[in-house]
C-alpha cells in the first residue's frame, strides 16, 4: 500500500509516464461521436481499453494491482 506522503510526482515516476502513454495510445479516440446524452464530441475516452491490459495487472508496485 502506498502512503499519501509517498505519492510520486508525475514528472519523476516512470509508471505514470507509461500510464499516460497507454491511455493516449489505447483509450483516446478522435473523430465524431454521438454521446448517450445526444450531444456530440470530437474526443472519446474508452478507458476499458487501458484498464483491461494484462501488463497493468502484473505490476506489483501499483496499489490496485491484482496479487
């Protein structure tokens, strides 16, 4: 478990840099999307694509990793 005082800086933690890159690569979609509300958007975030990647679950340094 990570204590609050150990919360890493995004600029210095390679795990956060990797997560940011994975989200940009797998979960950010660009185009024209009709939202459930009926509105439209040029960006869509499908976070399931990142959350369900197997490599995330094998990193014991992540506080929410499966053990």
